[in-house]
C-alpha cells in the first residue's frame, strides 16, 4: 500500500451550511475519481474533515501504482472503415489515430450485429503520485457549494476564496495548482489562537499538528468536545441543556475549537411563550436554551458556542445586550398582537397571495373549511371544531410576531387562541396542522389537527397539479413531495384514515370559482401516480419493493390504511413454508390467462383428477376468500389461499396440460385459472412478487 494521502484546501470563512455540503461533495468526488484512476483497493478509506477555514480529505489504502490495463475497444462498423478491397477509409484512420496505433493494428471483431473495427489497447500503470497530480485539480473543481463565488482575475468558482492548499503523499508534496494557488505543505492554525503558518512533515501528523494549533479538524471529535462543554456549562447553571440537533450541527461548523460562554437575560422575559424565547435564542442568535430539568421550565440563561476563549466576560456582555433587545422586540410584538383576536385578522388574508394562479390565502382558508368539513364527516371527527380550526389556522400569519419570526407560525396561533378562550382542540389544531414538517417530525395525534393538516396539504397539491406545477427532478418549490408524504404518514400513523380518491375529488371541487384547473380526470390521474410513487419510496425499505408494487397493483387508490393492511398481510405470507410454490403457481396462472377471455366454467369439460380437484376446492373457498377480501381481512384471505389452493394448483400444473388442441377444453381450463388469478389478484398482484419476500424488520419505521 502507498502512504497516507492528505489534501487540505484553506479558505476564507465558509458559512456553516457550506462546510457539510462541500464535505459530502468532496467525499463522493474522491471515491469516483480514485476508482476511475484505478488507485482503489479493498482497504481504501476515504475520510473528510473540515472547519469554517478548511476542507480536508484523507485517503488510506491507496494502491502504490495503477495496474496495467489491457482492453479491447470497439470502433465503427467494418464496412464504414474499410472498402471492399480492404483499403482503409477516413473512419479507420481517425479511429487508429485516436487510440495511438497504426491502421495495420486494427482488427475485425464479429458480433451479433455485424463486423466492427476494434483495437487492443495496452496501458502501463503509472505511479500513484503521478496520477494524483493529474486528478487533484479535477477533485477541487468538483467540490460544490450552495452558492459559489469568483474573486480576483480568476475564473474558478468556489465557496470562498482559497488561500492555501496542502497536498501530501506520506511526507512528499504532490504538486498541482488550483485557483492560482500552488499546493505545498504549509497550513495554518486557529485564526486567533495560533494564526502563524507552519509546515506539515507528513500526512499522518495532520490532525495532531492542527490540534496543537487549536484546530479540531475532525467533525466528530469537535462535536464531542462541544457537547461536553455545553452539558457541563448547563449543569454549572443549575439546569440541563435543551438538546437541539440542528443547532449543534450549525454551531459545529462555525468554530475550529469550541468554547462555551454562558449568558443570561432578565427573568421577566420568561412571561413570553417558551417557543418565542427559544426561537429568539436559537434561530436568530444560535444560542442553546437551558431548562430546570428535562422538559421543565426555561431558566433565564443561555449558552453560546464561540471560536475563542479570550475575554468571555466581554463576549457574554455583548451577547446579553443583543439578546435583551431582541426579546424586548418580541415582547412588544406579542403585546400588540393580543390587542385584537385572531378572527379579526382573517380579512387581511384576502390581500395575501397564496399563488398567483390559485388566489389569495383568504380563498385558501375557505377551501380548507370545505375540505375539513367533508373529511371530518367521513372520519368521525368533531365537524364544527374541524371547520373552526380550518378557519383560524392561517390567522397568525398576519400577526407581528410571526411576521418577524416565521418559524413560529402555528405555535403562536395556538398560544393566542388558548388565551382567547378558544376550544383547546381547535387551538392545538392550529399548531398541529403544520405537522409533520419532516421525516423526523411527529404527526398530529388528535383528530381535529389531523383533519386540518390533510385538508391543507391536499388543497396545495390539487391546486399546484391543476396548474401544472408538478415536481420534476430536484425542483419542488412548493414542497409537494413533503405534502404528499405528510398525508400518507397521517393516514398510516395518525388518528384518521384517508380515502385519496374522495379527498382529491373534494379538493378539486372546492376550487370552483377560485382558479381554472386542468380537467379533473387529468389532475386525479397525475396525483394518483404521484402518491403511488411517494408510497413506494416510503415503504419499500420496510417491506420490499416487490411487495409494495404487488399491493399497489391491486389497490384502488382509496383508503391508505387498506393499502397498508394488504402490504402487511402479503409481507407476513413470505414466512409461510409453502410461499415459494404458491407464488410460482399464481404467477403461471396470471401469465397464462392475462390475454384470455373470462366466462363461466363448464363442469362437464373438467377432467377427473387434478383439474376437477382444483375446481372443486376453489368452488368451496372462493366466496370465503372474496368475503374476507371485501372486508379487508387480507391476512385471513391469504391464509385461505395458501391452505386451500396451494397444493391443488401446484398439482394442477404438474399433471394438467392447459394448452390442449381441443379448443373447448383449453378455453375452459383458461377460464378456471383466470377466475382463480382474478380472485387472488384482488388482494395483491402475485405476478409482481419475487419468490423471496423481504420480511418486515420491526425496528424499521414504515
């Protein structure tokens, strides 16, 4: 194996989000380029590290050199390269020149599609240091950022201007130039605590050398140090740290060596809602909150992660002053907001545009009320509470506090509603209708909140699909994928089921007079495909893609819980010892009858033995299977299929030839198999199942 390789790109201060984004890009590009360069081994380790001032890559286990490459490269058709007498044409000369060989070295390669020109290429492997010098500029160029910039006279775009580059293979410099900077061995320490430049003797001294210069370049080590300091500081304040994964990751990429500075604020600000105080500290100042105990009341203190321990009292004094001003502003906003009830703000929503082709937020609220009323009646929720929650759920968008702190929408609506004496179920729904906001967020646990959450999302989906705003690739400005997943999760995890067909039709009808949408059938079909794609993406890892596809094939696009019940029943069938033979038999039944006509079975044409036995057994259990399927007892239906039909249909295919010459007998047998296939396909499309079903892992959330 070759020595350890190190690449460090030193920059001006990168924003926090840029660091993690760039390191992911750097890692992926390094893996790809090393593989293409034939430098990888089974023991290759690719590790990225970074701080606001540097992006670093460590490679261990590189091959000492490339292996030789022998390859046959196919070229143009022989007839295009040589004439009938064998004289070379322009295509032959060009192909030979491209690959550095003489025309006489070209060979004829015969394939199923005809004769082609080919050439045998031998490429001797080069030393790793030579190959790295070639690919490192490409690697640097491939690193991406949320936004890039250019500086000086150069044309290179990067997250921030580059000041130094370290490139070491063992103790040797791998020289290259990028963005006008020549790679070497000189790096820099902490901007304030060790600003001097110094040379690295070898790549494997990198982390230790930087730690001596007050830089913890490895993200995991830096995070552990940061969290240790935060927890200890919270304890010293007589409380516990309010853990916040987002804030921890944000602060991690703001510092090179983490230090914790505590601060405080006037206790009178604790009269504000907790959400306001935490938001001011978290979202605007990047401060951690401290509570009396886990889930307890806030204490009038906070913790700030900083990049230097010099003069913490001055830092805290400045932080306190800024936080005090922001909290005072928040208190003013809340006091002003409480001078008018939420309902008085609804009129202002008439002038707030929801989407230019879909009308105002006021119109959206009226559609939400209609959608919530219809869904409440189908889900046995309190209809009046659902309609009232839908009426008020967007009112806090016109409050001063939400205008200044948009992340508090819903939270502040709930807080104001409770203080106005509004039904707590309605108040909770104002907050909960925004849930879930991501894969890790909880779904509403009360019916009213769940109903309004679904009503809000389906209105956005139907409207956007109706005017052609359908997500493509990574473009999804209205977060429609998240909206669809939210509806699916609420139906599968929350207190109300969702009938998608009824829901889409109701939401489409609610748009009458508000916007001109595409034809209802087109919108319905597009959304049906969209939801099926989201369902498959969400459930395939837990149940297996073939199971989900098989059940989606039989599902009519209505109840989401009905679909989940099918999936769980089919997944459970995979553990039955007779499953494989059963799956193969029903696949054959489907495949052999998919093009044949259906019709009544003529008992007189059934042959004694396996054919009569299958028909008799199926006639006995057919109605039971269909009844269980109609009642959504899919597990019971599949148990009947496995127990009663497994052996008879397997025997049938062993002993009976279906495609006999006698047309009447052949047609009768196809009708028997067709009816069996149709009955089973009412549960799931067995022809889409693999013969080995993935058993659901209970530890994996669907």
